[in-house]
C-alpha cells in the first residue's frame, strides 16, 4: 500500500498497514507494545494500521495535530472503546457517551477541581508522613509499594471521609482488582477451560466482591442523617443532581467510585515511583528539587512532575472507536468499526515535539505551558477528570518526602519498563535509598 497522502477528497485512504500476520502483530503488541510501535513509526510514519486482539483493526496516531482532530471529533463520529466499560462498569464516565457523558462530567467535576481539592491536601500529607515514618535509611527499597499504599489510603479517605470495616475490606480488595483490571483491559477473552488463569475471569470475580461491599457502603451513606454536613466525595456525589433534578443510581455511583479508586490510585502511585527512580540519577535536578522543597516554592517541583509524565508515561495510549461512516484525521480516512489510538509514548518521545527527548530535563517545562503533544491525561472531552487531584497529590507527596529525607544519588543504570497490562511501572519498583534529615 502506498503511503502517499492523497489529501482531503473522496479518494482519501487508510494509513499504511503493517504487513505482518495478525498473530505476530498481536503477540508483539501484548508483549512489547512500545518497542513495536516505535519500530512501526520509524518505518511507516506518524499513522499506521495494526490488527491486534481486543482492539481489532487499529489505526495508531503519533502526530499532535491528528490527535487533536481525533479528540475533538463529536459523539456522532467516535465513541469510547468498549473494553473500558467491561473493566470499570457500564456506569463509569469512561463508558458512557454523548449527552450522558457531558451531564455526568458536569456533575462530577466540582469535587475534583479548584478550591475543593485543596481541602484534601492535609490528607495527602498525613498519609505520606504515616507511610514514610517506617522507611529504612541507607538501604535500597522499592518505592512503588509505599506509593501505592499512600495513594490508596488518600483516595479512600477523600472518597469516604472515614475508616471502618468496609473501608478495610476495600483497602484489601482494590490492589488485586486494579491489577486484574489493568491486565484485562488489554487481553482477549480466553476459553472457559482457562478461567483459572484468565485475567478477565479474575477481574469479574474481584469486581463482584467489590460491588457487594461498595453497594453496602453507598446504602449506609444514603441513610446517614449527617450526610449534608459531610465533604467527602461520596457524600458530594449523593447530594448532587443533574439539571433536571435526577440523580445517579447506586450502581452508577459504584462504577464512578471504582473509576476514581482504581484509575487514580495506580497511575498516580506509579508516576511517583518513576519520579523517584529518575531524580536519584540526576544530581543537579535532585539538588534543586530538594532545596526548593525546604521552602514554599513549587515551580521546579511541578516541572519535574511534568517531565516524569512525559518521559515515563504510565498509560501510553488513548483510544476511540469510529461509529460514523468514516473519521477524517490529517490526510487519512478511517472507516466505521475501526479503532483509532493516540500513542502517548510515541508523541512524548518525538524529537520534533520535545528537544532531545531521551534526556530527563525538567527545565523544558519551567515557565512553559506543556505543548499539545504532552498527553499523560489524554485529551478532549475525555481527558482524565481527576488530573487536578492527581497533580496536587504528587506535589504534596514529593514535597513531604524531600522535607523528611535526602535521597541518595546513584550511578546505576535506569530501570526499564514493566508492563502491568495497561500501565507501565519501573521494572524493579523504583528502588531508592534515603537518609533522614
């Protein structure tokens, strides 16, 4: 197939198709997605077609202008990929479409933005201090698990506002559910005989247990005589209503809570582990970041967070499903039934978008707004609704850790990628060594 773009006309065509057997593409995509996508971009350019399990016929996009065109296409042209609803539930904001999606987003935005999220800063600091109080000094350890515990406890307290037996149950359930869901999102259904090792079957079993617990918690909250005085996210959800006065059902609330608990918990913790993995290998960056943390500044810390998200994106794609006769992106037309996926990792690694992209360099973001190619939270109307909350949480965790500890420098080779399904974590968990100040 020719790669020449014919322009916007009736003769417009699909991007070049990778001419390998479907099973080869599938194994490569599941086992080494980022390496496969880099090789395809080098050979076929900023848009190409694959055919892989779960995603089917898939057009990969690695151009910011085409990504924006995809993200801003209306609901009559694209919708969300159905596997998100399979993992998070049909009532999740990631699974609903059109008017329903706009209404739900408007309903959920206030608790996660602006002045409201500042009320959760003390929770983040408290949970960070509680976790790091037992950190060993002078001994290397994986930072990912402590970060997972911090972010899980933060989101549980922010969502529910209190502790108790049900919250202990959720604290025990969620890590396994998140891991199973992350793997399920990129895996096809396996035959029933393999249900014992099928992440989809494991995810469904864990989700049923979650549903039983969370519906009990929601029922208790609805009966709480002091509900109107509470400021946790669950209470705000239950007291919110659409413009017509209707409210979310318990099942819809349960799906939205899972979206917040699962998506917000894993991605934020993994980004933090990557940040600590990175800064210990860059003495000048570590020194400037640590010095700033002793005062009231935050500009450089924010830049380090942005650069970590650029250089080590935890989620490396954002996809849509074509429901119109075709979707026009750049010089290409993608027909109905295909999926279109923006490769966040390819955009973040593009030297045309970021000078010397292999270099970890927070200064590129100091005093600068991230460019259109920076997409760790996705884009368009489906940009992560919890982005502001996650950014606040990372800022407070890093500041608190650096006020209590000096992170030891290392000359060891940087950690590679470990696939957790959808998410990519440091291969050895972001190992660090610290000294108490």
